[in-house]
C-alpha cells in the first residue's frame, strides 16, 4: 500500500460517512398531502418570530423594552426597579448579560419547544433532545474539540477577541468566584438553547420535509446571529453550522453539539482572562 493510498483512506471514510448521513436524511423525507404543508410552514413562522423577538428585545442593550412594557402595563415601580438594576454603576453590565441569556432561553428554547410539543405534538426525541446515536459519534466530537483547542488559544490573543471576551466584566482585583462562574453557567445554558433552536428545532424538526437540506435552512440565520462579533467568528459560524448540523443529523442528538459549544466558549473565556492577567 502506497503512502498516498494511506492518506486517502481517512478522507474516503469521511466522505462515506457524510454520504450515508445525507442519504439517510433524504430518505426520511415524507411526501405529505397539500394540507399538511402547514406543519413545516408554521415551524418556520415560529422560528421567524423567535429570531425577530430575540433581535428586537433580547439583546443585552434591549432591557429598556422590558421597562417600557412594564410601564405600559401600569407596573411603574417594577419598571423603575428594572432600570435601576440595569444601570447599577458596578454590576449593571453583568445584569444586562443576565437579561440577554434569559431571553435566549425564552425565544430559542421555550417558545419553539412549547409550540412543538403542545401544538404540533412533535416528540422531544424527534427534536434531538434524546441521546440518539450519541456514543457512535463521540469520537468525531472529541476530534473537533482537539482541533479547536489550539485555534482558540491562538485567536484569543487577537485584539478583536480581547475586546469582546469574556462577556463577564470583572472588577479590577475582584475574585472571579462566585460572580464570574455563576454568569458562566448561565452563559453555557444559553448554548443549550441555541443548539436546540438551530440543530434541534430547525435541523431535526425539518428533516422530514427538507431531508439533509434542513442544515442549509438553519445555516444563514445561525451565521446572522453572530453579526457584531469579530469577523473571523462570523465566518467560522458558517463552517460550524454545517459541521454541527451534519453531526446532529448523524447522531440524532443535540447534546454533543451543546458540549462542544460550551468547551469552545469556556476555552475562549479562560484564555482571554489568562492573557489579561485575571486568572492568577
């Protein structure tokens, strides 16, 4: 066996694995009667509402929308308390991050999950919330984590990433425990919501309609939610969306993707804190 042949074997195996997942997903497509088209259409409408609401009121700087809503409902004291909490001189920026993370849970997880289970009667396992074939695909996720680690360490030193991460705003000389780690847990939880929305609700939920192409349905909005972050991260979101979408279809589970997302986020935050001299 030549050296060239040895090098081709892993690539051939990868191509076969991708093609097998593509064939399986496409084979699962259902040809519904015209009246059943409302199912995927409503799913896309729910997804659109979730994305629109996240953009309109779900950002860290959009807390004023909540204050206006409370004031409009007559809860003026609560509106003033929200405003005071968000504008605290010391912790206001971190409070705004809590607001953002909770909004991710509301619009990316609770709204689509409520519609899927209560209205559409879609089993949660069909949305990637089960273990699926997780064990068979753990090596692929572990390989991705190993490949990501040195890349994350490298880019963590770039000015664009140093300006953005971590989202938590530590006070000079203040310990990271407990505030940083509490906020990190909330930060990690929003990754579960994001993975559910893009790789569960959209990719898995639309598999029976679009087959393997459900990955592409979720790809552009996934890239767009990264707007405002460093350009390399925005472009990397396209690659990540393809890879995580494929692995979600292959494993029938979102949990390895959630774990990979958390690993990448934790690595980036800790690397940036280390570069800023805030770990020691």
